[in-house]
């Protein structure tokens, strides 16, 4: 599974790369490019699906539709509105409506720092590839957290390990079964270590 996701929409290119401890993002357009890097601790694993219309064209389209309806009604009741007025609104509605539909975006947003949304195009290059990339990101985050906060120091107290497990559970990186199994495993491991230490001490 690739750790790099490349996306393109019109003149915007996005490249997401998963490293050992962060997510690197590069966004390029006609004006230049921006590079950012987000540590795994700053990235949530809850994703928000959004279906957005470009308001810069959607709002004018709606206004011209209203104008079109008013013009047609005025002409029907015998007002002085000409066919040229109706054609004018029709052309504008078609052009702006087409631009609105073309720029309609399906995005999947990742929470960063709990306040910022990092947007991925849901269907670029495909919905399957985006879904698999997000699964890989979550998996790499989980591995990183375990290696850094639990496995790096197995002499931690049970309270410290429980606190870390609670954090992982509340952040949805582990489910209820994993949470219970891991707590049970580490409690047994620490008790066994303590018993072994007492046994060795008594033999000495």
C-alpha cells in the first residue's frame, strides 16, 4: 500500500505523504506551492465527509434563476420584457450552472490541532485509494503511539499505561475490545514482573 497520495483537480495539485511520525502535505496551484508537516499527535482519526458547492458561482446562479423567473412571469402577464432579456438570463444560468457543477467538490476532511480541517478530494484519484490511504494513516499513527508511549518504556506503572490507553480509546485509535485486552495484558505482565523480582530477591 502506497504511503503517497497524489490528487489533482483543475489547477490544484495535492500530495500527501505518510512518514514515520508525521503527515507531509504539499498543495500547488498556479500561484505557487505550500508545504506543511503535521505530527501524528496533532492529527485526529475522525474524518468528515463534505459535499460543497462553490458559493462564488452558486449564489449568482440562484440569483439569475430568480431573475429569469421574474422576467418570464412579467412577459406572460404582458409586461414590456423582451425575449432578449429571457435569453440573457438563460445564457448566464447555463454558464454559471455548468461552472458550479464542475467545481462541486466531495471532500474528506481530517481534523488537525482540533481546529483546522485538512481536505482531501474524496474521489481523486478514486474513492477506494483515498479510503485505503486514510486507513494506512490511522494504522501508522497507532503503531507510532504504541512504540513511543508504551513499548519504549515497559517499566511504566500500570496507571501510566492505562492513561495512554484511555487517550487512544477516546481518540478512536483502539476499540473497546482492544482497550480491555491491552489493559489486561499489561496488568498481568507487570504483576508477573513484580513476582519475578520478589522471587529473585528472596533467593538472594
